[in-house]
């Protein structure tokens, strides 16, 4: 069961980038055309999302990742940035937090859509 996105964090990403993960495996044959088969039945997508957060929100996101999601093991729900439906995602790596100014942080997240 996916864990809900925290209410204290924005439910809209500042920026996002989405790319489909290749679902096929190509095998080169000795002669003739390569053989192609599906690796999995469901298309997975990788997403890169960024947020501009207050320092308190950035710490809440870090705690959400480390404690609630057990370091990225558990999946979470989030409203898809352009499809506008709630879907399940999982962190691929820990969020990257960087300073924007004295009152704000930029947080970059790499997710996979499940």
C-alpha cells in the first residue's frame, strides 16, 4: 500500500521531467534480424521532479523519505504533474537538497512511476 504524500508539502512540482524506461530487450542473432521481447508487461517511467521549499518543508521531505518511506523502500502517492491523477511512485535515490536563498531550498527527486 502506497503511503500518502505529506500534507505539509506542496502537491505540485516546481519542475518535472518524465521518460519511459525501455520495455524491450534486443538480442543480436548470428544471422538475420535481432530478436526483440518485452522485459516487463507494464511500461515504467522515470521522473525527475523539483520543488522549492522552505527549510522546514525540506526537512519534512527528508524525514518522509528516511522514516516513512524507509529510505526509498516504500512507495508513495503523488498527483501526476500533467495527467492530474494520483499515482504511485518510488524514490530511486535520496532527494538532493540545495540552498536557493536564506529562506528557501531547492529539492530534486528521482522517482520511478509504478
